[in-house]
C-alpha cells in the first residue's frame, strides 16, 4: 500500500488492534477549532494501525482524518485516535473543521484487574463478546462509529467495521514466510466471519473477498482512499540540491515501495537492463526499505539481481528518505512507476494523481480501476512490454522539463474534490446498517 512502507499490509491486526491490545503512549487533545454546524455531532473512533515497519498504515489513518477535515464544514465531526507508543501520525495539526483527540489506548481502556478479567471472561463465554475490555468502554463513550476494529456489535450497541487491506497472502503466499502467510489467513478469516461491516479499499478487492469468503456477501463496503499531501510540500524547489544529494541524473523515473516480491521490482530492473542493451538509458530511483521483516532474505536477492543484470549504475537505492525529499523527487521525475502484481489500493498511484504525474502501471485489476485511461499500462511480469512502455514514455516526454508546474497545480486543485469524496464515503459507510 505505501510508498515507504516496510512490513505487512495484512499483519496490522497482530500488532495494532484489539486482538492483542499493545501498550500505548500518553494521549490527549491534539487540535481543536470546531466550526458552527447544525445537527448531531458525529463521534468517530479510529484505531491506530501501522508503525515504522508499516508506514502505509499510519498514512491510511492520517488520510482518513484529512478527508474528514475536508467535509467538516458540512458535518459536525469529532475524531478520536486510539494509538500506541510506536505510532506517530504525521501532519495532524492546524485543523479548523474537526476536533481531534489522540489517546493512549492502554490507559484509555479499563485496567487488567482481577475483577475486570473475571467479568470479561463471563462476557466472552456467555454473551459472545470478542474483546469486552474495549467493547464496554466504547459503548460507554457513545461512539457513532469505530474503525478499523474487530469487536462484537454487542447486540447492536456498537457500530464498527473491520478493514481488509488486500489478499496478498492468498494470491502470493510465497511473498512471506509460511508463518506470516498462515497468520494473515487466520486474521482475515476472523474479520470475514466476525465483523458486521467490512471495508475494502477497491471494488476489485471486494470481489476477491466475496470469492474467497462467501460469508462476507452483503456486509462489505468498497471505500477507495485518497492520500494527503500538504500544499507546503510543493513549495520547496531545491531541485539541483536534491539531485546532488542523492546522486541522480536530471532524467529519471521513480518507484517507492517496500522491497518485497509482490512489489515486482525485479521486472522493472530487467526492463532497465533490456533498454540498456538497446542503447537506451533511463535511471531509476527507488525509495523504501530494502528489508522486509516478513521475508528477510529477499533484500539480498534484490541486491544480487541488480548486480547480475548489470544495472548498478542505473538503479539508485535511496532507502527511506524524508517526506519532503520524497515528494520533491516525485515532482522531478519523468514518471512514477508502480509495477506491483497485487495491491489493495495503491498509495503510490494516489500520490501520482495528486501531482499530475505520468504513471507506468502494471495492468492488474485494481490499477485499471484506480487510474483508467492511463497510456502506460503494461503486463505486470512482461519485461518487454514494460521496456516498450518506458521507451514510449521517453519519446513522449522528450524535451519536457519536470516538474510541470501548471499541470501539477491543476492536478492538485482537482484532487481536493477527491479528498472530499473520500470523506463523504467514509461517513456513508459509518451510517450504513
């Protein structure tokens, strides 16, 4: 899912939700400033997902908050993020239209006293509760909607939804260790069988969900997300400085993904090598962590492939870089590349759309849904097809200087409507039965 992500999209339940309830940092009011609006205030709870090992989860929550801010003048919305000490959500300040609170999840919920444990045991045994420690508190606090979380509806007292990011474990089980793949199946199966509402980030993933878990028919919601890129990130034009800092040539394309098998970097490296054999030079900048905690040997395979293909002078591994630098490199590139063989909904594609960038995209179902009409689709594992599309891009952009400021400005302004659509869709899912 994310440009600088570093571990499993589908493993967030293990580390960050009610099934394990990890220790959390201190909380409190982050920002406020409610604009006057009529109607009942909507109290939204967001359970923190993600960490330094999965930046995509952190960004997903941040995206939701900004989408709600964008429609905050239409609805009276109060947002509470329940987070742990390892979760640091970026760009959560200066809100005008919503009130936002950050809470220490461990101190927010009741303590693990002997009496509480006995009560929770009986609630699980006799009332079919899943996580009564959380459920009781959420009922008491009268949340209108809590997401993403795996709890009982408590006979209609709680309005919640679970989230399934993708089905990589199903289609590409070799992309992680057997233990991680088995864990992902258990977690997603649990969501499928126990959540009253389930959110998928694309129609393609919703179709997969119905096919793999027929029990989910009638309770799923496709909710494509948008990404937040602050306008201030477009004001820094230190282009020559960044080229020198990262030792990049003026003409390059960029990919920003965790190095894991499903992100399909190797096909991209092979296409660069094929173009080299044809006497065509294009440099590739790669941001993202080369170490995938689910598949520790894969980083070495990536490094070896670059050497074996003879493209070490053309593939630039930059690692996890500052967000400002990353966005500026996006802007400077000839195109953003997303060669994945499986996605739930690509953050990288959304970032490209914000900036009005050319996109070299694998033609998997979710990408066709996410960016229809793109002229640079390629068959995901077809090296020749990708090389041809890169060559076409180079011909189409010959003489063009990047960033294209006017195109970027128009795309950024148009994308703000997409952010509002995401916010409204979120509230529709919240209000659904």
